C-alpha cells in the first residue's frame, strides 16, 4: 500500500510536507486521511531567513538517515507546503523509515 505524500520521480523520492514553524518540539506526523496527502513536520525554528527550511532539512536528515546534501526543497521554499526531493533512496525505503520499520 503506497504511503500518502510520497512519490517517485526521475530526481528521486518526493516527500510532500506541511511545515509548522515555532512548534514546541520537532515532530513528524503522518497524514490523517486521503484529503490531506502531506506529512506535517513540526519545527521549533521560526519561518524567518530560511531557518525553518534549514531545520526541515536537518530534521529529515536525522529521521530518514540521509545526508543533508541528499535532501533539497523542490517546491515551496517560501510556503508552508513543500515538495522535498530525497536523492539516492526509493519510495519503499522512505516508506519503511517513515512508518518505523527500518529494513
């Protein structure tokens, strides 16, 4: 079963996220249903001067065990809803990590 907010492209795996800046703590929350396909990423960083974008890349790097250079924002640099490219991993690998079943 495919995971919502996750797709494949020629550039790599694409993760759709909705960033919530200035949260109490950093957290990754799965989409609730088919009406919202974005993963919610709560970040303590403010959405000022690219701090939330940098924090997003750091946080995803830790969660998905990827290097920072493997993660880049494709769409939505100035928006809360973003498309993030994850290079060098398949959607199946990311799905496994997101759902807490590392292989």
